[in-house]
């Protein structure tokens, strides 16, 4: 389980509302997360099932194609793949939030059934931004992070073990920390 949380307080609710609106734009612009992170660790691309780049807000069923540094997988055609399982918007009088939940998925362009990610399909990542009164938060939560080492491609299994174990011992920490920090910057 991996969790990152960044919090910022404002003097007035109106300041927090304006800041939240800007933070929302950064969260929904997945194709530019690498700029939000101010890092070249990974690049993220919002794509459809035909691998066409999507220049809109994320919706359920779209994919995020992830280009991480290091060795690539054959099954993923050089990328790790996740599918968007949930996008929730909450708008209340004194509270706003967006939740985006993704799970590792097969590479949609090769019609494969096997997960093309270093974690199994049981894993999930949840990206949350919220505003309660004059406080805004950016959060990243990882759940059920089990290394995907049972694919039909031996070289992918080895790569997934190296990348997955590296992520578990903290090498993914800078990526998600910088995203949470960049969202709330």
C-alpha cells in the first residue's frame, strides 16, 4: 500500500475554491502529468482502445499508457497500461472532490488478455483532489500492489519483477510524491 498526501490551507474559502479549480485542471490533464511532476521519470498518455491520443478529460474505459524509464515489456509494446475504472466528481456546498481510479490492464492494441503492467490486475491506484472549506488536498493511493510475474513472456516476468520490486521498495515514491506536490503547487 502506497499513499501520498499533500495539504494546503488558505485564509479564505474563495482562495481555496480558485486554487482547487486550477488543481482540477492539472489532475484531468493526464497527458501533461510529466509537466505537473516537473520530472522526466515517466510519461503518461490518455488513449482510447485503438491507442489514439485523447485530448479530453478522463472517462471510464479509457487507458493510460505509461512510459517508465528502464526496460520495456514485449506484451505492452514498450509501455505499462492501466484502464480507468472510475471517475467521480463530488460537488457540495463546502466540499469538492475528484477521484480517478485506475487498474493495470492488457495492452488494448494487441487484443491480449494478459495484464501489461508490472503489477497484477488486482492492483489499483486512486488519485484524489479535494477541497473542504479553505483546505485543499492532493492524494495518491496504491492498493493490492502485487508484482505481475506470471505472464506468458519470461522476459516480461523478469522485467516486471525488477520494476515491481523497485517500486515496492520506494523507487516509485519520487514519481507519486512529485505528482501530488505538483497538483497542489
